[in-house]
C-alpha cells in the first residue's frame, strides 16, 4: 500500500486519521502527485506560490470523502483521482480569495500567500486555480460532474457575498448564518461526495444519499470550525483565536448568546465588530460571555446533530471498509482541534 501523504495528516491525530484514510491511501497519494503535476506553469509566480500554498498541508478531507464515496460505489479508475484533485483546487482557490478578503496574515501556522506575495498577484492565483480545476474536470467529458462542481463553486461565491453584505451586523439571524455556511462550506462537501454517483455508469439512487451525507458533514465541519475559534489553542489552530469576530463575522456561539445578554455586553461585541480588533474590549471578556451563556456547548450539540444526520444518510449502503470510513468521518470532524 502506498504511503499516506504527510500533508494530509499534519496537525491531526495520526492514529485516527490513518484509520479513516487507510482504504484510499493509494488513491490519495495519486491525488497528491496529480496536484503537484498540475501546478506546473511557465509563469514562475504560479508555480512558486501554488507549491507554497499546497505544501502548507491541510486535511485533504474533501478529496478523501470523494475517494471514499467512489470506493463505496466500487469505482476504481483514474477518473475519481482527477475529481479529487479538482475538489482540492477549488477549495484552495476559495482559501486564497478568503484570506485576501479577510486580511488574514496566518493560515495553518504560517503566512498566507497574499501576505507573502501581495493581494494583486494572489487574487489572480485564485482565478488560475479555479480555471485549472475546471479544465482538469473536462478531461473525462462528464458534463453532469462539471455542472455539479460549477454549481458548488457558484454557491460558495454567493456565500462569500452574503458574508460581506452582512459583515459587522449584530442583527444577523441564525437562519442567515446556516444559509451562509451551507453555501460556503457544505456545498463543496456535498458535491465531492455526490460526484462518484454521476460517473458512468451512473448511480442515480445513490446520488441524493451521498449529497445529503456530504452536506451534513460539511455543516458539521463548519460548526466545529466556528467552535474552535472560541476553544482551540492558538498553536493548534494556526491562527489567532476569535479571528471571526475580529473580521466582523458573527458565528453561532455568539449569535445564540447575544439575545440573552445585557445591552452593555452587546455593546462590547459591537465595539469589536466596529474596531475589527480587540482595542476597547479584551478577548477574555468575549470568551467569558459565551462561556457563561453556555452557547459553545449548544453549538457543539448542533454539530453532533448534523453528524448524526450524516450517518443516517449512509444507512442503506452495504457494509464495507469505505462505508465504515465514511461513518467514522463525522466523529473525526467533531474531535478535530485544528
């Protein structure tokens, strides 16, 4: 069996990750090789910045879910490897653009691409990554899958637009929050898991179930991501805690807490949103507020509910190593620390 790429496991629990990814270790290694090959360009910046971006590591969770879904459906060809790389290129492009928009200086414990090369070059790198992803997807001439990935990319872009329109808004409703994270995060998870059902010969009976699984897992993933902004150690997280609030974003722990606290405490949150930093308010004051209201625990319960929904979506598939790995993924997401 091929060795598992180190970048997939960095900053994770190696034992649990290895167990989860073992059935597709060879396919993941092939995906990493394809990613490296597709970063070649006669424009030096593209290759240098692209390799810097991908060598920073990452969980490769979206490609892994695509490959596990393909194995669940007994697919075994180069096609699913191509689509796994496509999904990671799309994800990388969104990270590049998001870091520019959010003025983020750190990701995964090191400087972001735009912090190194500047925003003008980096926004074009994101465009290059998106276009390369779609060009790769064309190789297998499956218009249904291309349409699936285009649709997910459009929803992600719309999600980011909704974020920017409501940046700093203290009246954001939980329903709006869930609409945003469904677009920004769950859409690509859902597309990744559903894509193998569209490979020929098609498996229409599996498409809806795998799409539902990916959507639920993606929502769980984003809820945990938002929780880690309140609970993780900065060294584990690879960026400052409470970064979302500093960037003007209200996530579920804060959205649940705000209606319950006094006007003076809501004003503190408003001050951080207005200043885009902890100038007039200390981070500890915000952390104490959500701890007192118990909204971190409430959000964790919501994340567990979505994890359960992901498992329900797999219930009709026959047992096997791919199904067991997919069933283990929600717990892996719930327990992650970065």
